[in-house]
C-alpha cells in the first residue's frame, strides 16, 4: 500500500471530499447541545451524576443504527489511549476539553465519522454532524435526525419559554451552533481579515481559529459560527450563516483575483517558495507545514501548481498534524522524529507535482 493510500485510510470520509464552494470552504458543521433532565450540567456535576448521564446515554446508544448513517459506536474516552484521543481532537471529532479530563466521558461515532457525539463535555450530549464544503443544510438534516432519535430514548431538558436548557447561556433556545471552516488566504494577503471579524460580529457571528474558541487561525483557516441560538429557528440560523459564508467566499475570490492582477510575480514567487520547501525539506514542524500548505492550496486553486488536486492538499492539511501523523506512522514519535517523518510524507505526496 502506497503512502497516499495509508494517509487516506486514517482520515474521516468528509476529509476526502471537495464539497460545494470547496475552493474556499473546507467543511460545515452543525452542533446541538442537549442535557438530561434532573441532572446537573457536567462541569458542575459530582462523579455520581456524570456516571448516571454516561450510562444512560450509553444504554440509549446500544445496538443503535440509523438508516443512511449506519451503526452508532460508543467509545469510552477513559478506555481510549491518549494518542487516540489526540487524533480525535485533530480530526475535529471531540474538543480538547473532552480529551483532557476523561472521567465518564465518551464519544459516539458513525463508521465514516461524519457524525460525532460528545458525552459529558460542557453538556451531556453534543451532537455534531460534519460535511465537506458549504453544506450546512445536509449537516442540519442529519443532526436533526439524531436529535429526534435521542429524544425518543432519553428525557431531554426543555422549557416551553426558553427552549433547550444548556450549560452556556448563549446556547439556550435551539442549542444549535452552526459553523463553517474557511480558507481565506486572499483576504489575509489583502489585509481584509480585521474588517471581516468586525463585520461578522455585527451580524451576530463569531470568528475563531482552526480548533474553535481560543485557537489561532493557522494556515489562514477561520471558523465562523453563530453567536446566539435564542429567538431564531434552526432553519433561520442555517440559512443566515450559509448566506454570509457565500458572501465571504465571493470576497475571497475577488481578493485572489486582485492579488493575481496586481502582484502576480510576487504571488507566483510566494507559492513557488512554499512548494519548494514542502517538496524538498528534510525536517518540518506542524505549524510551518500548515502555513506552507495554505500557500500551496491557493496555488492549486489558481492553477499555479500542476499535478496536485485540492482534495490531496486537504488531506495533507490533516495528515501533518502531530497525533494523526503518529497514527499514520503506527507509533508514538518524539518531536524531532515527527518533523522528519512529516517532511518525508510531504516529499512523497508531492513527488508528481510541479509549479
């Protein structure tokens, strides 16, 4: 089996696709926050209450399968090795918080990992549905089906006045958080990101980095999500974010065209240098690799890099992350070893490409 096949085997199915508006949108996610009645929220709960919630959700999930989604697999994070937990974080299947204190915490996954349900994170249930590209409506349909499934098996905390009761006040109401992951090198190059952040705030949206709240926008990747869930229907939230995301995509494309027209030589040099380092380096850190892959991805979109697909670059952006890389290599690696293996992986995957 070649290295490209090995990489693909360790990625979630949505990471192997190029969805709608894929030149600028990496993924879409719907997350629903739900809690069980008469049990304190996880952060305030004593161990006995965490155990009760954990066991109730595990029992509700046993032997469960949904048409079109397949079987739901329940994993206890306390029984999952640390490296495997880190892989789940890097693949956006669980949060860093969920991976740290693992007492009576779990995750429920479908085989293709387009569904990920965190157990006893900030809320008892955090139902997540992920799609490639700008596809919030499809993600919402799946999340809604899963919500109906668990509501039929568990007693969910709900108020006729306030909606779904959640640990964080900003999630009260629908409990829905919709987000899109955008690659915006054009807006970054033309110094328009600050304006984007300010405009998003005025529209009731939040702009965060690659791994959500508190993380940096590594590789010019930004996550945009709704801030409030009360007073709006799920459909309104999804439609609003979709419309805003389309506007941002259009602005990003215009920024790319402007850079091509006004500073083409500088742009070609920048992408050529990034390709040269990725294709020839003997050691490379994860932070350096994600920034260079961002440049390379732009080069593929603009037709300045030949023999390489957008799908392949998307896969590499995940494969170079520390824990995923160790999973691909089949063992834990020291930091310097990771840098060496990361560079070798990049060299081999880019062997047939050129600028």
